C-alpha cells in the first residue's frame, strides 16, 4: 500500500470520524459541524502539520546567522547525505531540550524540515549524528513524513471527538439520552485506544524502513546502531515531555517514565531495531 493511498485513506477516515461523531452526539447540526471541522482539519494537517509540530517544541531555525554553532556542526552532514539521496536541502531546526532526540516533518521533500534537540548534538559523535540524520532523511525520501503528520492529526481529532462526545452524548433528545450516554462513554474509552492503534500501525513499519535507509546511504549500519544505543539509554535518564500526537515523529519515542509505555509505543523496540541493523552488515 503506497503512502499516497494511506494518506487519502487516513484523511477519509478523519472525515468519517468527525462527521459520524458530530451526527451521533449533536444530531443534524452536529453532522454539518463535523463536516466543516473535517474540512479545516484536513487542510491544516496537509499544509500546516509541520509548522504545528515545530511550534509545539519551540524549535528555532538553524542558519549561519541563527544558532551558527549548530549550523556548522549539522549542515555539512545534512548536505552530504542529501546529495547521496537525491533530496533537496531541508530546513534545519534546534529544540532547546537536553533529552537527545530528532525528527523530520513536512508534506514532501521540497517542504521538509529536520529538528534536533540540543541534547543529541551534545551526545552524538559526528558519525552517530550522520546515522541519525540519514534515518530522518529516509523518512523524507520515502515520503512518509506527511502520512505520519496526518496520522497525528487523525489521532488528535479522535481523542477530541471522544471527549466532546462524553460531554454532549445523549443530548439530541430525551428518548436517545440513555443510548447516547452509553455511546459517549464507550467513545471516551475506545477513542484514545483507536487513535493509538492508528499511530502504531503507521509508525512501527516506517521506522524499520528509515533505519534501512540510514544503513544504505551511510554505507554501514553501525553509525545508527551506536546512536540508537545512546538514545535508548539517555532518553530514559533525561525524559522529554512530548505531546501524544507528536511523539511518534521522533527517531526514538520520548520516554515518559511510565511502566506501561511500551505496550502502546508507536516505535518498535530499540533492541529489535538494532538486531535488524546488525543483520545488514
């Protein structure tokens, strides 16, 4: 299934969820409200999801004039890899966060951005950083940064609809109040689970593909292996506060310290990613 088809499918699902939820809880007026909201969400997720993600973490541009030290460190690595991969140079951003991590975002290679935390620049050697950058550019190359952003928007919309439904469930009329209340409660419980399952289905397979791209274009899997080992250790020592709708964008899931986080992780286990990379040698 191509990423273009997945994107269309997710946008259609987003529209269906919002229209159905609006009609279920608010009647005919709610249906129209859901349709209008779906149009806005679809437009926003396609054109502005990257800006929303960068703004969420207060990412600052990395240019020769702004954050010049980071630019001198990162730009040559990114430029070298984009030449090898046949990609345009993405915009670079710095997040003032000591927990090491990075992500790529944007609707296509011509509108891509790569963001790094200050912590990952402090932690990584140039070789390890190259492995991480190649992974993120792998997402750009495979054109799956748009679908991940759409998935995030869809997940957020489902969770919003589930909370809205809980407060307005059964409000259509007295005869349907009990059934609507039960439906609202179910949506409150099942909505976030559905959102997480959607993100998990989208994210886990694409991480393996981006890891493989890193090994291919750096010429070795060991740069990324070493980087992932450091990220696995230090992201737990320095947890990062990430929103549920954007956590899947990062190269490694930001650690919240919750014991059950691996059950709902949008990322495959780091040990399994390393095992697959080791087989590529």
